[in-house]
C-alpha cells in the first residue's frame, strides 16, 4: 500500500467520513501511512461512491477534492462542512492546514506516524514545527515508529528523525533495543543490531549464533566480526593463547556456520586465537573464500598448504573441494595432470571442483574439456561452460548446434547457447527461458 491507488483513496474517504486510521488501513505498516499521506495530498476529481441511506435517490457522489475543501458535493445540505479530521488535516495539500493540525498530535499519540512524515515535509514551517514536536517526545516513543522513520530517511530531509532514533537507541533501555532486533522490518533490525553491538548488549556467543543462522548478509558480516572482536583480549589478541570456554564456543559456532562469509570470519580468527592447525580441514571447503582464509592462516603458522592439497587430492571423494584448492595454489607443470585426471572422477562434486581448479591454474584445454558439456550433472556442465567461455570461438559450431537441440537436457542447451553467444554466433533463445 505504498502507492497511490484505489485502496488508498477508499481509506482516505473512510477517515474523512469519521473512521479512525486504525479502522481504515493497516497502521502497523509504514508503507500504509506513506500511501495515506500521498492519497490525501494528491486527490483527484473522480466521484467516490458512498453508502446511500435507504430510500435516498441516487445522486452524483462528491469528489475527494470536495471533501478536503470542506464541501460535501451535490448531496451536502449545509453550506459548509466541518473541518477534516486531524489525520486528514495532517496530510492536507495546503501547508497551512498541515501546520495547524500538528497541534492535535500533542494529545493524540496515535497520530505520531504522521508527525514523523511531516518532519520531512517540503514546507519549512511545517517541517520545523513537526521536528520540534518530535524532538520533545521521550526517546522510547520513537521505537514503535522505527520502521517509518527509516523508510522516510531515504527521502530528502528525512535524516532528522533518523538521528533522533539513533540517539534514542544509544541511550534507551537495553531490553527495548534488543526487542527491535527481532523486528520483521529489515532496516529496523539492522540498525538495532548495529546499536546493540556498539553498546555491547550481546555476548560473543549470541553474536556468533546470529551470524550463523541469519540470512541477511549484512547482519552476518556485522555479527561475525563483532563476535570475534568481542572475545576476551587474551583469547583474541595474544598469539598462542588458549581460548576459554566462551572463546572456543564462539569460534566453533562460526566455523560450523553454513554461510561462507561467516565460516571465513571464523577461520581467519583462528590465527588470532593461535589455533593455526585447526584451519587445515577448511582447505577443502566448498567456498573459495574460506579456502583462501585457511591457506592464509596455515601460512601464518608456518605451514605450506600445497603439500597438504596434494595429499587431499589422493582421496578426492572424501575432500572434493581440495581439487579447486590445488588449482588455486598449485604448480601448472606439476599439478595440471592431477586435476585433469579428476575431471573424469565418478563423483560429480570432484569433477566440478577439478574444473574450477583448472580454471584457477589457467590450464584449460578446449578439446579436453568440451566433452564435459555433456556431463550428467548440471553443476558440472555449468562449471565447464564458465571455463570454456574464453575459448568459445574455437569450439566447432556444429558441436554447439547439436547440443542446443530442443530434445537435449536443459543444462546442455543453455550451455550451448551461452557459448554460441560468446562466440558471436547468436541463436534465438527458445521461448520461456533466458
């Protein structure tokens, strides 16, 4: 309900007719308040149908402009209608009406969302009065308005209310700040977590747990980094120190996390905790970022990861990611053939990472890799396609045309189309997919 539509206008009409905002629309939605404001400020001349009393003949309905101008339209008996309700007046197209209506907010807390809206008003007197009123509210009164405040902060002149909210979060009760970390609005829980981290309201274990389970990458980075930094100095700074129970729990939680960026933070923190050897299992991680962090930690501990990769590739089924890692730090002359032998391994994950290793080592040979375009694993086909894109012009066109036939597997068709486009031999995509 962020846009100006018929639903919004009907909500405006209901409020004009005496309904409260709570009765007319979803007052918990920041978008609904903004839509209501836009609907009142941008009325049109369409007649809006209202319920006719029984027996009254059908007459033209008043327009919303009639309502806002204090006229009831053809059905109105009195020469002048009463002034619009405060909620409507606070959004009125006339800035003088909006400014006068701000006084109603002093005794009507339910209208505070519109006070927040008026703090970003384009008319300076309205904006100044609204800001003075908002600044006079207790800090915790802003917490229920956080979503709307942050939504308006994207607009010009919307930073005043956001600054008040941040100050209130920094000075307010810890319980209320933590309550906002569970708010469904993304901007709200992000700012609440940021302030909670600044104030030290969350333990390292809580931060690590949040980073490990949340799906917001911004929050993953914030909490993972904060969890490591918040460890006790002897656990996080002094090399070789044995971490206490909390420090070990934090690192183990980060290392077991599903998101790669969280695991990488945990692996990097192993160096600061003096646990360089614990990075070895992550040499074969499925994520290139985590593998790179593991190599860094091991080198900082005086261990060369290359021999370890060669050992891991001797049992590739148990460590599929080792093939990619070998390509990332191996020797082109020594390790290329080992990777080529893994391209035909029976385990799809091994074939996938072997192709990634060949790309990293820059030893892709077009003729040897082209058969992988027919691999039964779509993931392997995609990996082979990425590796062959720079060599697409050298692949015989008829081989790609054959693979792009409609009766072939979809992954193979898509791969052939990508390579044809890369080679400048554009083929019209089949309907229904890109």
